[in-house]
């Protein structure tokens, strides 16, 4: 009887976890963060937006199009690449895409804050790629924590309100059994420690 009563709550929790995992997925945050920074920090606004979209193209759209292509061909289990051994090649292609984007942006004089955000994404990608060679670090947690750190730096202490979102993302990964608490905690620490100093130094 107890199991019957609890079952709807468990289903609701799982639906919430799945929604949080999708809404705050690394691909979406990687696409959104250059736009947020570009609109806030670059002037004129249309120039900031144009360069932000370039950043989103190389940080998110191209890498994740390759992932979806891999899923469709059966080479990857799903767009979150739950199996660690499948992550190496997509992560490497993602890093290459970001490097090409950085070369374009540097060569054509992109605004410094947008460039700093793209460098943050590359640094995060490099870190999780190296760690995932041996251990399944939570990329969701790393990117969410890194994004939150950048928001606090760019917009001020009021954006510490984004911390519960990072916690929600971490909870969702554990709730869906895609990561352990340790993997989520490590991702959060890595994301924060890489994003904050990198963005502060380059912006």
C-alpha cells in the first residue's frame, strides 16, 4: 500500500528531473550564455548580438548537430551521451568547433566579453573532456555552475539567485541515475573554478 501511495510522487519527481535536465542542458546553456553576455556587455547591441550568435554557432549548434547525427546513425545512445566511453569523440569535435569559432572571432575583432565567454566554454569543454577519459564527470553540473559564475560576475551578487538552478540540475542528474552525487559535486566545483577566473581575467 505504501508503494502505491508513493508511486505518483516518484513519477512527478522523475518528470521534474527530466525537465530540468533538458531545460538546462549544456547545449542550451552554451547557446544562450554568449547571447546574454553579448547583449549586456557589448556595444552597440546589434554588434554584440551578431557576435554572440557566432559564439553560439560554434559552441553549441555545430557540436550538438554532430551529436544528434551520431544518435541518428546509432553511434551514440542519446543526445546526453550517457555512456562515458562514447563521449571522447563528440567532446573532441566540440573542442575543435569552439577553437575554429575563437579563431574567427579573434581574427575579426569580436567584443572582448563575448570572446571571454567563448573561451570559458572552451576551457570547460577541455576540462570535462580530460576528466571523462577516466571518469564520468557531470557535464550538466559543470556547465550550469560555470554559467552561474559568469552571471554573478557580469550582473553582480543578485545573480547568486542562480545557485538553486545549479542545485536543481545536479539533483536531476542524480535523480535520473545518470550520475552519482560525487560526479555532480565534482562537475560543480570544476565548472566554478574554471569559469570564474577565466571570465574575470579575459572580460
